[in-house]
């Protein structure tokens, strides 16, 4: 997998296999701390390697290794119900890390994966958060319930998020950008949290909604 950008290069702890930098790359401090082979190339080559602003540096790293659900052992877990936008995924990873939440569950199919955009958007936080990839969200919810987790979904119709008790072991579910959480997932939830809207907009970006709910659990 290729990742890119100066912030990623500074923060990444994943195994770096090779680094490609433009011939006029100036930030020698970044390169000083990298132990992998460094290859100098023309900027045009970097432009073709990744789809984004690479800032003159692209790193080849090992593909991300997802965790197994049996390894999960924390009091607050975030589950993403078929999220599609890698920028939202990266932003949620960053929010989780900032809030001290270490575990995020995603479905294996029809969902955004850990890729270079996610890595860049998360600003290096991915190395400090565990991502679990599961076959079926409802089955996973039932597994977590058997392990004493309360499951809190998010939707436009539910209980004011400030009136929900977030004590104990909880799972927070954030839905798809367009369709929200699926019917079967919603039916599996113990509570549905709603963020009241005061203006004409009737919904929030997935990563914004996740941030509000996540920090409410910490409050």
C-alpha cells in the first residue's frame, strides 16, 4: 500500500518498505528518521503513484492487518455500518484516537477499507487504533451483547443523545453517509441516539455526528 504526505511520514509506525521522494524534496529531518531505502524520482512519477497531494513524498508500506474480533477488550467500541467515504473514515479514526477509543469495527463487504486516503486523513492515528473487519454486523452485535455491551445506534429519529446513559460497556454505531444505519442493525440496537437539529439542515456529516456522540460518552 502507498501512503503519502509529510505528516504521515512523520507519524507512521507501520513497516516502511521503500520511500519515494521528489528530486527537490527539502525536508531532510523527515528522511533522517526513516530506515527504509529512499529513492529519488521526478515529481511526475509521484503524481502517478497516488491520487492526492503527496507533498513530494510517497511511502510504500505493508498492507494493513485487521484485528480479529476475539481480540477486542475495551469498554467503548465504534462500529461503522458500511461507511463509504475514506475521508470520513480517516476523520473518525482521528476522533476516536483523540477521545482515547482504541477499537473500530467495519464490515468486510461494501465498506471503505484502510487505504492511503484513510491513512492521510487520520494523520498517523491509525497506528494507535485497532480496526476489526467482520463478516456480518448483526452477528457481531449479538456477540458483543453476550459480552455485556449496550449497543447505541445513531439516527434522525430516536432519543436525544444527551439523555442516554453511556455508562458501562458500549458500542456506538455510525451509519452510511446516504442511508444511515441499516434496518437490521437498527433493530439490534438497545438505544437510538439523535442529535437535535436547530436549523434547516436535517442531518450531519457522518464524521461530525460521530465526534459529537463519541465525546458525549467521555463527558
